[in-house]
């Protein structure tokens, strides 16, 4: 296998490469410039083992196939896709409505037992995160498994909402306990 050398037109770095890359587009490992390799004889013949890996030319990644377009069925496959923004908003409206109706139903009982208190304790979480999903679904995504890629600000907002819901839930539980059970 014969070798050639070429120089990057942008940064001036010299590379050694196999002759198969002559006339093809390559990407400079130093600056990222993409250009066509021109024939320049190598000063000393070498083997693949003698060339350092970082000094070898890297062929430019090939253009996407015509089959990999938006119309392709494979293009639409998304293995870890979470609910869409619209699904989050509709779901959050449903959760808020059910929570408020459930809270009114449980409070309307004359005698509130511990089961009712536990049900009411989850109400603030549902309402707080429900409203958060209405404002920006990424806040709720950041708390769950679909939020790994989201910025830290969504995770902080989600955590603050969780702490606020915990405080409201605890205060409400204590108030209901002393009003109805104790």
C-alpha cells in the first residue's frame, strides 16, 4: 500500500495518508477544514504501523443516503421518545381537574380518616406539577426519565416546585389532622 503526504490549506499541518484517499475529500484533524487531497510524494515510505493515528487523514463523513430522509420509516423511529407538549398539557389539565374534584369530595365528608388525609397529601404535588406542565412541559420532563438532556434550570425549577408542594402538603396535612382527626 503506497502512502502520500498532503498539507492542510488552512492551518498548514502536514499529514501522511494512504493513496486511496487521493482525490477524495478529507477533514483536517487539526482545524476541521474539509478539502480534496492532492498528490504530493511522501519523503520516506512508511507503513500503516509507522504512521501515528492522530496524523492520519480522516475521510469526511459521507453525505446522508437518499433513503434516510424524513419520508423514510426508519427516520421516524425514536426509541426513548416521551410525550409531546400537547399531551403533557392535556394530561396536566386532567390531573388538576381530578385532584380538585377529589379534594372537594374528601373534604366534604364529616369525618376525615387517615386514608383521606393521605389522598389529600398528594393533591398539592398533582396541582403544582400540573400547572408547571401547563407553563412549560420541560419542567415536568426534567423531573422524570425523559429529562436527561434538559438544562439544569428545568431541574432546579422542578425541584423547587417539589419542595413547595411538600411544604404545602405538610402544612395542609397538619391543619387537617388537628381540625378533623385529633
